[in-house]
């Protein structure tokens, strides 16, 4: 059985590369700079460096970040970097990339301190003395002859064990393990129940294929949450403060063109009622009020829905209840703000000596109730529709929501005015 003992921050001695060729200070500086960059900017930063330095800098990153950067390199350069990487780390990176994005498989580090069940406490301690000089060791992973995980050693047990005592008497049997195909969101729910510093990852046959550190898990989820606000308005996750303006333009501009197209849809709705606006100019004053209020209502529902999806709380069996709740909240909020807005319309129209002032106030109330209700429903359903279509639920969801709320609020408002007043 081959023992895997390397860590992400191990020495380069196993790769046959002289340590004097690698400047530890330079590696640390690059690793810190990479944290603030997207994958393509990181590639530009690392390209002038030699392959061993790049390998060391990537080994200091969260495994998911290292995967994104490594596969953003051209194939030929990526091959050289992998060649300059210790064998276990190289195999782990290649294995990680086989799993879906946002899965636990992308976050795996090589297993450290892999042990066999026939070893004794004395043999384990002697082995650990060598391992801890290179890497941080939290648990010992006990596997059988086929590489299946059969137990975990908590090192305090070694303090009280006799030297000849076998590991199978000291280990925790049938330990909890994550699946490499499991989504990070689902893994987070499991981690919140247990709070282990490290989790073993086993394939369908029970073989130990890697480990996931709790720190890496929470770092990745924190980044996903921080990126959510940007993706709602078409800002790609890869974009950071240091992203060059040319790439930022390429990321953002297509979504702005889409937003312009959807704005034309809302403008077309207003154009249909041009005659109504010509006769009742006072209506134009309240169009932004309706659009803004219904838009905010939809954004509130959207934020809650996205949070529920991210935390794994919004499953298909709860979708109907969530939509009904947001529809009710939209109706109630629309009624309350509609009363205030309707009163404002009445006062404004009355000051202009408009004989239809009372009816216009009622129209604003009715339009606000209807548009806020629809906005609440749209805010809850748009991310669900995107998820069912296989897209990121947060991707430009705000753009689609804004279109829906503008079309409904303006369309209902002007339709009621045309039908009731004219």
C-alpha cells in the first residue's frame, strides 16, 4: 500500500528540484497577491515566474482556486507546472479537476498520514515524527489493503496506548466521510453539524481519495456568497478590483446590452399608452414611483430566495410555499405603500385641479397592490427557473426581475387609467 504523506505546503525535495532554486519569500508574496486576483489575472502575474515557484504558489491556495488558475494556463505551460509539482499533489490536482465545479471534489487536498490497520501505536508514532516535520497533521486515516477508509485516529488516543497496541483498537470505526460529487452547499450543512477541522472524502466504493479542510470549505462558501451580489447584475465572479478595464468591459458589456434590450420592452409598454399619457400628463409623474417600489419589493424576495438556495434551505418541495409567502407579502406591502402613494397622487392631482383626482388615487393604490404582488412572485420564481434551467440562480437575475416589475407596474397602472378614467 502506497502511503500518501505530502501536504499542499510540502517541500519540493520529492520532485527532484533543488530547494535553493525556490525563493520562499517570493513564493509567499506571489501567493498573497494571487488571493486578490481572478484566475486570468493570476495567470498573467505568474507567467513570468519559473515553474517550481508557480507550483509552490498554487499549493498555498484554496484547492478550488488553485484548480481555476492552473487550468487557465495554456496546456503546454500547465504541463510544465504539473511536472514541477510533487507527485501526490500533482495526482490530487488532476483528480480534483475530474469532478464538477462547486463540488467537494474540487476542494480536496492529498491525504496526510494514511495508515494501515495492522500497524501498532509505536509504528504510528515513529511515522508521525517524520510527517510532522513537513506538514500539519490533524488526524490519521486508517485504510485497508484496498485503500478503503475503515477508521480515523485521534492522536490523543496514542498518548494512553501501549506501544504494541494495534491501530484498529484505537481508531474510530466507520467514520463520517464526504462524497467528492457532493455540492459545497450540501457539505456545508454537514460541516455545521460536526465542526471537524478536516473531513475525509471517499468515492462510491469507500476508497479514500482526498481530504477537505474545514477552512477551505468555509473560504469557498464565503467567496460564493460575496460574489452573489455581483452576479445578480451581470458582474462575473472572476472580476476583482485588480481586473484590467479591458477584461472588465468584456465581462460586463454583454449584460448591459441585454439590460438595454429589456428596457426597450418596458418602453414599448409605455408607448402603447402614449395617448393616455397625452391626456393625463399627471400619470407620468408616478410611473417612476410605481416602478421603483415594485422593483424594491421584488429585490427583497429575490435576496431571500437566493439566500435560501445558497444555504440549501430552498428545495423543490418548499418552492410553492415560498412563492405563496412572497405573493402575500407583496400584496400586503403593496396595499400599505399604495395607500400612501394613492394619497400622494390625490393631493398632486387635486392641486392641479384635475377632476379625476380621487379616482387617480384609487388607481395608484390598485396598481401598487398588483405590481408588488407580481414582483414578489417574480423575485421568488426567477432564481428557481434559472436553477431548473441549469444556470446559476444569481446570474443577472436582477436584470430579469427589473424587466418584469417595470412591465407589470407600468402596464397595470396605464391600463387601469385608460379603462377607468378615459
